C-alpha cells in the first residue's frame, strides 16, 4: 500500500494520498486520494508459494461540494492513474503486478466518505495486486 501511495502522490494536481494506515477524520483538501483494500483471495499449498490477490480501490475526491466543474476536474485523472500504473507495474519490485481491475474506473460522480452525509465529486479506480509470499503450511 505504501509504495502504491508513494507513486500516486506524484500525480499532477493531487494534493494528498491516504491509505488505511492514515485515514483522515474528514476530507479537507482537494483533490485527494484514499487507497483501501476492498477484497482479496489467497491460495497456498503444502509445497508451493502463497499467492495473494488483493483488489484495491483508489478513490479520487475532486471537490467538497457537488459542483459541475468538479466533474471536469476528475476526468484527467483517468489518464494520469492509467499511465502511473503502466509505468510501475511491479511497484518497484514489491509485487508481482499491479494491474487495472474491472471495471477500471467508475465515475466521475457523487461520492460519500466515512458514512458521512456530505456529498463529494470524484472518481473510483480499481486495481488488482498480485503478491507471491512464502508461508509455512502445517498439517
């Protein structure tokens, strides 16, 4: 997560990036990104490595209000995020791959954060991260 966040922090116009380790109580700067694992699979055997697949959601919030211009501000992030992922498929060798999920993005549209009633404008990206891990399987 940290390496993915570090890569996303370099995106043009993005002000802040947060992961599950440092979630803000409220969103106060825009555009910002929240990176969270949302689901995953693991597969291991007695003689082989452990393969972890994690679906990660990257949510870009472009405005603290529902404003028409916030939609236009979100759209360029489609290309920026796609190009950043393509340039960093292995996240500096920390994972087997980090690839666009399906669907790759949803939006731009109205979003909420933390179950609060505030409405934001933003876009949601999905990526799938594959990691190979060594685990000990015992009977």
